[in-house]
C-alpha cells in the first residue's frame, strides 16, 4: 500500500533520513520506535508529504506521490494523520472539527457528515461532546476527537505521530484502547510511539530507527525477545 | 468661584460664541474622514504586503516580492509620518486642485499600511504550525487551510492590534495641519487665533480626541469578548 524507495530528507544540509526502503502492506500495523532525533517522525511525515523528501520516492496505492503531477491533496484524503499535539481546530466545535473536511471537500453532505460524526464520536466514547469546543476537553479526549476527525474522511491508512506523548499518564490508556480497536478492525496503521507494550501487542512489524536509518525490523516477538542490533539492545534495556 | 467663572467664560468664548463649535465639528469631520479612509487603504495595502511577505518566506521564486515588501515596511516605519506627509504632498500631489483630505488619507493610508502589514503578518504567523499541517493532512489545499483554519484564528490576534492601529492613526492625523488640512487640531488652532486664547481650544480638542479613543477602546473590548467564544472553558 505504501512503498518508499531510498527515501532521504535533509534539513539545512543535515541528513535526517539516510535512505529508507519500506513496503507497508494493506492491513499491516507497523510500529516505529527509536531514540529522539532518529528520524522516525520525519519518516512518518514524509509518507503524506507533510515533509517533502529531498530524494527518493513515496508510492501510495500504486501512485508515485513524490512526482510533480500527483494531486497530493486528493491522496491525503485517504491518509489520516494523528499528531502528538492533537492539532484540533480551536475555533470549531468537536462536531465541526469532524465534519469540516468531508463536507468542504465534497465527500459527504452536511447531514451525512453530522450523522457520521456522531457515529465516530460514539465509537471513541465521546458522543456527548459534539458541541463542546476543544479547549473544554482533556488531552485524552482531544486525541480521541482527533482520531475521529481523521477517520471521518474514510482513510485507507492511519498515520500516528507519537499520539500519546503529550498526554498525562492516566490518559494514555484510553487513546491506546481506541487504536487497538482500530487495529482489530483491520485498519492499516503506521505508528511512531514510545509505548513498547502497544508495539508488542498490536504491531505486525516493529521498526527500530536510529541515525536516519532502519537498523532493525522484525515481528514484535523477535524484536523484543531477541534483538540483534547492538544499538537496539541498548535502547531496549533503557526503555523496558 | 472666580476661577470657575473665568473658566466658564473662556469655554463659552472658545466653543459657543459665534457658533465656534461648528469649527470643531468641521475639523472633527475631516479628522474622521482622513482616519477612516486611511485605515481602509492601510488594511488593503497591509493585507497585500503581509501575504506577500508570508508567501515569499515559503517560496524562493517570490524573493523579489519579499524584498519590495521589506523595503516598504522598513522605510515607512523608519521615517517620521510628518516628513512622509510633507514629501508626498510636495512631491506627488503638486497639482493645484488636489483635495487635501484625499492627500491626507492617501498619505496616512500608505503610512498605516506598513504597520498593518506587520500586524497581519504577525497574526498569521502566530497560529500554530500544527494547524496548517492538520488542515493539509485532511486533504485541504494550502489556500483552503488558510481560509478555513488559519485566517479565522489569526483574526482574533489581528483585530485588537488593528483597533489599536486605528486609535494611533486618529491621533497621528493631528499633524495633517501641515498640508493645509483643517482637521480637529488645526480647527482648534484657528479658534485660538481668533479669540486670542490658545489654550482653551486645544483642551477642547484634546478632550474630543480622548472621548473618541475611549469610545473606540470600549467597542474594541466588546468585539474581542464576542470573538473569544471558543476560548471559554
């Protein structure tokens, strides 16, 4: 579903991604872990071109989205993204946050979108918050709304950029629970996270990124049970 | 009693006698006209320059636009408005039948545009980067994200500063007298030259400016209150 070919990204001459080749299949749950500054968030943001790669290609559903002719706005509709800082629109109610994109982009009528918003809010456990503003919500609630907002466009893949890193510890669980449900329903997911237990339970494949490269990738059992890369062994000894 | 009586007499002479209040009213009208047209022009110029600056930052091909906008704001903000007023009056509007009010409005508009540009630019840039990213990640184009997400949030930061700019502008137009415009300040000076009491008319003018500024400040507060609905807990 997503293929990257020798993907590279530099910021002001500093190479953050040093050539990443990845195939992410439909239905796969890929979890990316690694120390901060390893390039894992940059890699994720390159997948929907929030960061434009310096070199290499990204293919999504058979289309080279790094080519100039590609209508990236259309393709992004099929790639939901959840951010560390939630990035809800503070001037809109929860309901409007969810319905704005599908209605404006002509995917649904306002009535359909409103109905869908309530369904999605029910799914993330917040139907009573439809008319609240984001500031009235806790961090965990905000992130659940952000997930609902991304799902409203009916994406084929969901990208999560450290979705629980800005949350109070007691709110991490509620967000992870929704992500688990989503995974069980078969959503294709790429998750950058520090939650090792989530990686262990949900991932089909775990990637370890360090210094702009994928140093090791494996099933969670092998990844956590039998890590081979020395840097990964060191990393795991610190976080587990 | 004597002091109060003489104050009353001075006020009567400066304001009532020979319908002198009409002079202040006429001056006030000119001040208002110049200020209103100048702020409208200033907002138009400021909007264009701010958008020019913001887009030049993200796109190397637009570097020339960025340079022009920067020269404009630097020169205007770095020189006194009185000097600008005299230069524009003498250099550009040399024809005899120019309307001084138009000259004043254009000059103060050009001047205000530089400050408004910085206000709008700062307002747009004050909106968190993540908002644009969230908009783009949902499939909105750059312009859609600007219009639906960034601008509505930026307005909340821009409007109060814009109101302050209008207040500053109204006070600054008091130098318009140098190009033979009879604004409120100049009108007060005229009255003073007729009654040989210079101070009282100036106090009346000062009080008028103060009242206008206080009213505008009030309106601005009310507007801010209405706009911060989504900020409530």
